[in-house]
């Protein structure tokens, strides 16, 4: 596994533990984290970020609220 992949994995785990990101969509691109409250806002943000960073690979994730059931 590459160093970059390990770094992204560690960053995602750290973001999932952070309370302020609960209930939000997150986009990680080039080591920076961008948060969106809704899926529509996340889509607009994703489109803008991929235009600004065409050669970077974004990581998209949703952090559920603590009381949400994941089935």
C-alpha cells in the first residue's frame, strides 16, 4: 500500500471521530477537507473542486449522526 493511501485512510478515520463533522458530507482533496451539509451542496462543491484540481483524486464520505442507524 502506498504512503498516500495510508495517509488518506488515517485522515478519514480521524475525521469520522470528530464530532463537528457528524451529519455532513466531506470531500478530501489534496489533504484539504471540505464539508457540505446537504447532498446537493456536496455535488456543487465536488464539481467546483474537480475543476480547480483536475489531476487530484477526491475522497467522498458521509459521516452519519451519532443516533443514526446504519443497516
